[in-house]
C-alpha cells in the first residue's frame, strides 16, 4: 500500500518537477526582422544602414544603435589593447550623468558645465557606500590619490577615471561638458571587440553613417604598432531589439 502511494506521488515523467514559466518564443515582428537580414551577407554601408532603419521600426521607444567592431589584435598583450574616447559629429541622442572628482574653482566650473555631483572626499565616500547613479566619472589629476581607492568599485562597471580615455584631466569642466553631451569612451573586450553607441533609430541614415565613419576612422588611428595583419576585420550594427547587420567597411 505504501509503495502504491509513493508511486502515485511520483511525477509521471520520472524526473524532477519543472518549475518556473517556459521561455517565450520570438515575437512575429522579431521573426519578420530576422528574415529580412541575411546573416551571410556583408552589406554596403548605405544599403546596410537603410536595412537597419527598416528593422528598427515599430517599437514603442527609440532604439539605441550600437556598433561592434572586431579588431585584428591580441588582447592578451598589453601593447595591443585599444582604448579611447570620441565625441561623434552627430551626437548619440542621449545626455550622460557625469560626476567630477575635484575641488575649489574646478568644482564650481564642473558643476556649471553639467556635473551632477562634484567633490573629492565626500564623493569618494558616497560611491564607496554603493551609490553609482551616473554614467561617467571625471577626475582632476591631483584627486587621483584618493580616487584610486575606488578601483574595485568603479573598475568592473567601466567607470574608473583613466588618462587613456580622457577622464583624468586638468580641464575638468571641458571634459564634463563633452561627456555630458554624449562623448563616448570604449575599450576592447577579451575577444578583441569594441562596442559603442553611434546614435538612435530616429537618426537619419546619413547621420548614422557620419557617426559610424568618424568612429571607425578614430579606431584606425589607434591601431597598435605591434598589431599584425588586417586590423578592422568586421563591423556590425544593430538596434536594441533588432538583428545585427554586417557592413562592408574598408579593411586595413
């Protein structure tokens, strides 16, 4: 009798009972957009951007347009790392929240330029306490002795100030103004890829093209001297909810 009860209590499948909700499949719009893009085709820039504009239509928000560039570098070597910042000619359609580690007249100028928070000791303490409601941190060189303690806090999120991307500078107010207006900073990942925002789906295709060209040209100028072979290997653009579109960009 006990065995019969145990058999009745056991799941019919003989395995563990499944929990949670099943994953939702791809929506019709997503399926339609996927069908419009040939993953095996590398499109001319004008054609590819026109296609991107087509597959980013129909959402209730203005999708962010991202670019991913695969570089011919070896990220294991420190002398082949690529990192920098750039203000794109047409902007990115979004203002950023910027904090500034500085004091005195520099703090006043940074605040006037658009910084949401300024200071040194108080700001370091606030961030150490868990506050990170900002996109970019700018620091005056004389503040880095104290800001350096935040490496473990800001490093993982890519917000640690660095001279390499222009976020450690004596011209704090100018940097705050540039980054608040949409200046982007970037660095390669472990696979040798660079990811960046180049605009919004609402941008005219010509504006996206101008931003894309400026970004790729900037990457070319940052080519490490020790990098061999083809440097710009692949360029792919995509919206927040769209398939990626591979573009034909001159490889160097």
